């Protein structure tokens, strides 16, 4: 079946360092959505990318959608404690179903 | 807050029992998706309802069933509960545009979830 692989599973960073998570799909996606889930919370929508090669920014967050619409990345510049949580990508497949990655957990080192 | 509510918040059942989880979607939304999230894992798609009909199903057995009502609220029913069904069950509401079919799925707004424990 269609899969979206997301790496890494965890990333430990010092506050102020950058963070990146990557998603790769086995098939072409119609769009890709990114969500953030805080510990004990539910996923919260961050952004949706639709066009091939699209890049969108939200303050310190940069989202990219690959030219082939099979991969995507989220990069956070200068992480802050408020960034802690798990970041999920979810790709819309040809059956209009969202296929979720397993998530990347951002951990700030004390 | 998203305006999506779920009930109950927590539930404890025993193996073999049946459970019904409920979700009220956000005003103006016509699509409800249900997910199962095991601890430390990403959400696993169970199924989606659009205008009261099932519009897609993940890799879950038939003992997982659902309903969507005219007001777009929804239920998830699980029969013959198994220990592995213990998880957080999330409902997500969204608006899907229709143009010759379900062509555009917008962002999903999640409820707080129901934590199901099967003993």
C-alpha cells in the first residue's frame, strides 16, 4: 500500500539549533499537510502544500514540497522550547485519503 | 480550540466488549475522519465519512464501523474489543469540496480524542 516514510524518528537539539524532518512517499501526492502534536495533545494543522516545488514560510518554519510531489521537508530555524512536540506530515493520495508519516519528535536538550 | 468535540474522554473496557465513540464536527464541515493513535505512533487512518457515506477506509477489520449523521456528527463503533485496540481515538473534521467527486480535502481539525483502554 501507499506509504509515507518520515525521518528521523527523534531529533535532540540544543535550544537555538536548527531542526529538520523529511517525508518521502512511494507515490505522487496531490498535496501534503503538516501537523504538530504537543505531548498529551492532538494534532494541529500547520500548513498545506499543493504545487510542485512549493516553498512556504511561517516565521522560523520553512516547508518544502518536492518537484515530483513525492517528498517534503520542514525546517525550523533557531528552535525554541515552544517548538517541542511531534511533527507529522500527511500526504493526500490518489484516493483522497491522508497517509500519515510516523512523525519526528523534537526534543530540546536541557 | 477547534470546535471539534469527542466523548467520552476516557473509557475502560474488557476484551470482547463493544464500544461507541462520538464526535461532533466543526460547524460548516461535511467530512469526518477517524484515526487510531497508539502511544508513540502516528495516527492510523480508520475511515472517513462524507455526507453520511463512508468515503475511504484504512487497513482496519470490519468490526470497526461508523456512522455520520445529517448534522455531520459521527460515531465510531468497535465490536469484539481486543487488547491491541487500546489507543487514543481521534476524530478530525474538515470541509471537502465537490467537483465531479471528492476532489479537495482541506485541513483537518482534530478533537481532543478518546483514550480507550482494553483490559
